[in-house]
C-alpha cells in the first residue's frame, strides 16, 4: 500500500478531549428578594471563540461565551451572569475549509448544554429563578458571521 493510498483511507476524526468552565462571573446589583427584582426580563448573548492549541496533534480549543443580563420594568440591571465554557477537541484528516465550521458549529453545539446548565445554576444559586434558555442554532450564527465578514471586506 502506498502512502497516497493510505492517506485516502484515513477517516476524519473529531473527538472531545475535555471540557471545563474557564471563567464564571456573577454581579447582583439588586437582591433577589427585593421589590425591584420583580418582573425581570433576561437578555441572552452567545459568542464563540476558536483557537488552535497544537496543530501537529490536531488539538483545538472552542470557547463558548454565554452572557445573561436581567433587567426589571424600570430597565435597572438586577444581575449580570457570564460563563466561558471551553472544550478541547482533537481533529484529524479534515481540510482547512472544514475545520472552522466544524469547531464553530458542532464543537459549540456539543458544549452548549453544559454551558447553559452552568449559567442556569449560577443564576439559581444567587437566589433568582433560573431562566429557560432556548437552544441556539450555531449553524445560523456561523453563516451570519461569515456574511458579516464578507460584507466588511467588500
């Protein structure tokens, strides 16, 4: 078997090596039992960061950033909760064009349920009712980010 034939037969590999809470932050400006904390409306922001750790071994870090801020009826911020949840992925036999979408979409989707749970526990442990956080369409986020990049360069 030649090296070229052997390379063709190698399958793509995408494994999660580990995951961890990288940074957790909570700011409570208004106590949960105060009258000012009634009727809260939480705004959720999601961000994704991808960086190579060891190109030779195919190790990459994906960091999912969740930020939830709850404001009362008077638009006063009652709490701000932030979680950076990371995963280390080993990726081999994947083209450069496939790598970024794979990590940004599939890697983030694998981490999201864990990051969401950490954020909900953080808010709940502060004494507030944990909000329902809907699933995120990471494919749509990726496409939108790519379109935004293309619009800026055009």
